[in-house]
DNA sequence: AACGTTGACGTTAACGTTAACGTCAACGTT
DNA sequence: AACGTTGACGTTAACGTTAACGTCAACGTT
């Protein structure tokens, strides 16, 4: 910057004004400075800017597992939305562990991020309570914790799970197994509870015997389905809490010589891009990841720019996509 | 920091010494300062540290597409390896576009990252030539560009493609289709060329008619396989350049009433975690993503710490995993 | 006793920016 | 002619750290 100022025979403050388009400069000076900037290839140092403006043009994204395509697609959408705004994105994996999550939040705070987008994990409520007041805007997915610093984006999981249940019931299924992740907080159980509620409303059984709690991964779905088929062999359908689990469960069914959907129907959740080309193509609840990412970025940037405003939660509806697995 | 210094009745420099464990402090003072740090919840400001030390404890990861599980798994491994070292990771998608890639590199440079790990795209050579001299350590995957600032990690794609070809030939296939991404640089064509070489070595045809160039995605594989089956209907096997393409191709085969593997065998590349549970489970060339990420982090951190040393390329072997699709 | 060394700190300046305020000429207004 | 306003800059201090150097008492050595 000093070199540019010298080359253009102005003060560094004038260079700063040109870089930040702060006006109050004559066109002639502006051109001269710009020419010097181009000639010397000057780029402002974001670290120094960050120190004085307390604004680093970065946000942090903390999510459970980037290898789950659902998260990856949301991350991709967030990235794309932010790129145009000149923001860079830190990525942290929480591995669904509260300890790693809080570590990620702290390290992001040290890096001076302007805001954080977080898919919270279990046990998070207390962590958030400690963390939120101290820091920048935080946008949460699928969680609820009221605080002026916190923006909420809720996917209508309840609706999605109801749609899935009603679809299976309409197809004549009476005994339906469920694969859920372990439920460590009320927020975590929303899909399962809504599904069970719908079953109950139709007078169908939803006892503990038809639910298995496993990791929300392919592996988890595979093992969970094996267990489910063993402890409740008369089930004719399975509702998995996400598509990866459904993939694993389909595999388990096939290996147990249960054809999908003829011997056991399968419904997933998320509609990741592989669901439509899996064999059989998966019936699942669609969530618009692009919209999700876009809204998250809009919300967090709005909260950064105008922190005094209050921001009501945003809700995103889901949609049942019927394919070959039911 | 000033508050901590005041609370402990020392100078801020002494606090700095405690934080950075720079020694030369009495145990008693150290304890007193540490107590004040804990009590006040002081955390060093990485932005200010970055300005003075020119070291931000961040690295940038630029890759083509985070929604491809292969990249996602490498990103995950990089993240995990870095977490323990106190580094944070910027993530940028290049979308396989040279323009976006160079924009990502520039914005990372402005953020003052200490190093960059890059899965380069086509046209990159000239960009790298311009970029590399000006900046921090750069670690490249599957590319080659010799420069003291650049570290290389090569997956032995040649070996992998040969293994795949020999496997199909041994199974009796004589007419094999190939799905490749567009080849805009020699580096990009390594899998395809090695595969074609092996075919030629066995006296088998590898003409243009049996190759289709499409995007390295599920969609690309799907469309590519459709085209391949139309223009070369007598093929009995397809080699896809990555697993996602293979998934799409399997789908296309099934829809064309070609059973996999009976009517058309399929081999992929990468061995993403979904390959083993796909139906049919995919025969593919395994790449150790965890190792890849771990080595990349080790290399880039070593280059940051000791930039004067020279770092020879690292090579990673591949392995054929035979499953149901062949 | 004089001097050098060392341990345990403190002071000052700097990193590359921007915010806040200052300056000064030119111009218009009364 | 005196004064206020405004446009177009420049100066100074500050952001929160660390590097480089300074200080000073205590201690050992000759």
C-alpha cells in the first residue's frame, strides 16, 4: 500500500479510499491510484483490514460430517452463495461430537470469523447458551434456541416424516420399522416422533420393538436394518432417517433375501443426488439444499450487517418423492 | 490481553510469553498469569497474531467439487489431520473452472493463508506458473509442476487403470467402452491413456468409437453410457473414470435392459464408500483417501515450517477391489 | 571490590490497514 | 472584504499482537 501511495504520489489514506470506494476523491487521482494498484499488483491485506475493522470477510461452517452428501451439498450451496459476496468459508467437522463442536466454535472465534453457520449436535444447548452471547451471528439449522445473536432455519421435518408415513400407510403397510439416530435431545427426534405420531393416528403400532437407534451413516443403516429384520421379521417397510441409512438398509435387505420394495419397502430422507440413481431408486423426502444454503448465507450476512434487527426463524417445506423403493 | 496483564500485574509482553510458552518466566509469574487468563477467559486474537507474525494458522483447500464423495473424504481427512495441529481450513470450490480456481487462489492469498492444498483443474499450468512464485507452499494432487514452492502428491493412476484393464481382459472382455472426463491437459488423461495402453498391449481395440467424454459426475456417466451403448452396442464392459460416473452408467445400463455385470461389466475408480453398497456393488480402483489427506497436511505443514528444504513428490499406490459389477 | 553473566521481566516499535480528525485551497454568499 | 462551506486530500492514532532490544537485580568469578 505504501508503495502504491508513493508511486501515485498520494498518501496511503487516499489509496485506502480508492480501494474501498469511499468517495471524496477527484477522478484524476482515482485513475492515477488505480493505475498504480494495477501496475504493482497490489491486493489489500485482509488480515490487517480485519484487525482494524473487526471484520474479516470470513464465516465458519460447522457440520457433522462433510462426507454425507446432504451436508456436502448444503456446504456447496453456502460456498457458492458466499463467493459472490467476497466472503471466504472456514469448514469444520464436528463429527457429531459436542466436544469437537465447541472446539470448532472456539477456534473459529479466535480466527475472528464474522459469523458462523452451524448444524448443531446433541448436548449443544448448553454449549450454545455459553457461546452465543459472547459472539457473532450464529445461524442454526434444524434447531431452536432463542437469542438475538442466533438465526434459525428450520426444515419442516415434521411435515416430511408425516408425508413418508402416510405414503407407506396408503400403500397398505401395517408394520413399519424405523431407523433413527440416537436421540439425545428433543430436536434430534423430530423425524422419528412425527413418524410415530402419524402411525399412532392411524391406529398402527409404533412400539420400541420396531425402532433401532444407530449412527446416521450407511454402516449404521446396514447394521440397523439387520437388527430390525431380526427382532421384527414381520415388518413390510422401513423408514430411515436419512438416505445414507436407507442405502445401507437396502443392502441389508438384499443380503437377507428380501427384495426391495416387494418384500420390504424403503423410505429415506434428504433426497441426496444419489437417491435417484440407486437401485432401486429411493423414495425419499426431498429437502432443497440449494435453498437451504442460500437462505443461511443471506441470513448470516444480514445479521452481520444489521445486528440490531431481529430475525424470525425461516421455515422450509419438504416434499415426498416417490420412486422405486416403495 | 491488556486486561490480563493488569489483572496479573505484569506487562502484556509477559502475558504474550505465557501464551506462547516462550520461557524465561518464573513459575510463580506463569501461574499468576495463567490464572488471570483462565479467570478472564482470554483467547489470543489470531488476526493480530497473523499481522505481526505473518502466519495465520490457516490453510486453504481448493477442490473441484465437494459433493463428490471422493473429494469430500479427502477434505475430511485433511480437516482431521489439521485439527490436531491448531490449523483451520478454508474451503473453496473451483467447480472445475480455471477462472474460479484462480479467483479462489487469489482470495485465499488475500486472507493470508499459510499454505494451499489444491486439486488443480485444466488450464491450470499457466495459472500455477503465475501464482506459485508469488506465494506460500502449494501442495498439488495428481499434477506435476516443478517449483520450490510446490509439493506434489501423486496417486498412481497409471497403475490403477492398468489393473482395471487387465482385470476386464482376464474376464474375457474384448470390446470395452470408456467414460472419461474431457481431457484438457496431459495430466487429466492419465487414467484413460493407461487403460488404452493396456488394451493395445493385449492387441485389443481402443479406438475413438469406444470412448465418450463427459462430466465426471453421475449425470455425465449416465448420459455417457447411453451414448456409448448406442454408438458401440457390442461392448461387454465399461471403464468409468470415477465411481460417480460408474453409478450413472450402471443406471443407464439397467434402463437399457442390460444387466450388470451379466450383459455389461462395470469398473469404476476411487472406491468411494458408497461403492461397496451400491447394487451391484462396484468393482473399482481403491485410493486411500485418509492417507492422501494425511500426507497432504504433513507436506504442507512441513513446507511452511521449513521452506528452504526441497520436497520430492510423494506417490500413493492404488489397489483393485473386485466386487459384483464384474 | 569490580565486573561479567544471566534470569526475569518491561518498553518501544512495528505488522498493514482504517477511523477520526485536520488542513487548505477554491468558491460562493452577504 | 470577510466569512462559511465544501471538495480533496493528508496526519495521527489505533486495532491486538510480537520482535527486538533494554533494564536491573542477583549472583558468581577473579
